C-alpha cells in the first residue's frame, strides 16, 4: 500500500459523480435496465449477471465511482424488475474467480457487447443476500475494503508505476533519500511495501527488511520477487495496516529496527495516525531515522494551474478529509497532510532533519501529459525540480513531500520543524 501510490486519477467524465453505467445510453434488450443501483443522487442502470442468489456487477474502469461508494457502504440497494434487494457487497480479488464471473457476462451479453464494456473490467463485485455480515462500515471493515482494493491491483501494480514518468520520478527521489539515510544501516521496517518497488533495490544492497502491508497479495508479490532473486532470507512480511503498527511491539519488542520508512500511500489511507508515532518510536532504537513519503495537502502545480483557470474546488481539493471519491489513483479514501501538520504528529518522539517536495514544478502523476509535452527536456526539468524541491518554501508545496525524521532519545516537547 505504501508503495502503492494513492495519488491522482483523471476526473470522471460526463456520467456525473458516480460515473456512467455500462449500457446506459443503449441498453441491450434482455435486461440491464431491469437492474438499478440506488445511489444518494438517484438510480444508476447497470449490467449484471445472476448465479443463484448472488448478483454480480462489473465496472469498466477505475474512473467509475459507484463501486467505491458501494464498497465503502458495505451494502447496496438494488431494484431488479419489481423487487428491491438490499444486501452486502464485496470486491472479488481472486483472478480465477473474477475470470469465471466475467465469462458469465460474456455469455449473457455476447462477445461484441462484452468486448466493449467488460473485457478489461477493473472491478467485479458480488452482491450476496445470504451473507449476514453487518451492513455498516466499522473501522475494521474499512481496512477489509482497503485490503481488497489493493489485492485487486497487485498483479498489475508495477505497470501503474513504470508506465508513468512522474511515478518513476517519485520512486527515484524516494530511493535516493532511502539510500542516503540508511547507508550502513542493517535492519529496516517498511510500512506499506506495495509490490516492492523500493524493497527489492534495498534488499540487493544488503539490508534486511520487515515488510508490512495491508494487502496479502502485495506481500505475495514481494515474496515472489525476493525468491526469484535469491533474497528471501533478507525479507519478512506481515499483513497489517499502518494504523495497526502497535501490534508489532508484541512480536518484536522495543528497539527491534535500525530505521523505518513508508512512502506514497500507507499513511495517507489512515484517518487517524495518532497511535502510529509512539509505536514507531518504540520499535526503533537510538537516533534511528524514519523516512515518510506523504501525499501533500498543498500542491503548487494544482494551486497555480487550477487557480488561474478559476477551478478553485480542484485547486484546494486536497484540503477535504477524505479527498472526494475518485480523486485517488485506486479510488480509495485518501487523507492528505501538510508538512507542518505531519511533523506535529511526530513531535514528541521525532525531530525533522530534512524535507523535500516531490515534484514541485513538474505536474502530479495524473497530469503527466503536461510533462510528456516536454519529454526531450524532462531530465533537465527533473534536475531543476529536485533543486527547488529541497528549498523553502517549495519543500512544502510538492505533489508529495519526503520528510526524514530522527528518533529522539527520550520523548519531549514540540520542536524540530524543518524550515
């Protein structure tokens, strides 16, 4: 998850807040119009298949917002012919089961319609009336949903990073900071490892790493990569959300790690990070460092770009908690932090030693097409961006910021903010 880059996705198109349903313009005669999903804004016609009492829904792409709304709620209300059904809903993440269900869609709608709407479906949801789970979304159920979303993209996650030059730049910046900070350091804790974009390079350089992630499938990907390179003995994994970090104390005890890092995701998926800092301070020894890559509340590129065109809701959209549905790459809840606000969460236990904005003059990853226009000069722009991102006030105005903190010997009062 932390390697999971929660930031940025294109705005949803003309279907409004919850996106267009497949076949909304031209429903086939045999019945998607017989199923309507009830939303706060009205009803949305959707294609579906049924198998016994289970109803399957599919979303064409990640820009569709109705799946996020449904999964956050934990249950949906459907109108099917003359019936109204309210039942729990779950995301199907097993590739074999997902493929089997999509075959049902192909059978029902025919190859042409299937290829148009469902061939590369981003999400497949199961609505099961016999599932008696609670319909509310308590805290643990939120994490279940979050884990399912990242399980669903784990096998294809690397492509999301390597296929976008801004995402690659972010990884280059964070790896440079991790190598600078942890040179000569042995045992590391990675919180939100994702598919191991930073894990594997550090393993190759001799570090031992405990990888924590909310997604079991992401952890499987990391283990598979480590095995393929003969690095398995250097890596351990645990399935945990960032907010569950205190649980590691029971297993590993105080001072178990020489350093820790969490970049681009895990901490931005938590509404409450208050238990995180004191637990991390206990897990680290001495003056160990912690490197955090955080989705920033104030992004210079967006403030200027959207501001000059009068799109103020987009210019300051990151200030909302959580950021509106669909504004993150994988359509999960995202909580942004300003650099001073994030530093205050850690003040009694850590002091800030370095702060860098990344990127600052270059666009966020969802606006990479602006950077692509200057592909021939991208390296020069990247070097300029790195120089500016290391200086005040630009170090507080990046799409993300990289904050390096040192553990205090004993907890004490406020202080240690980076200029």
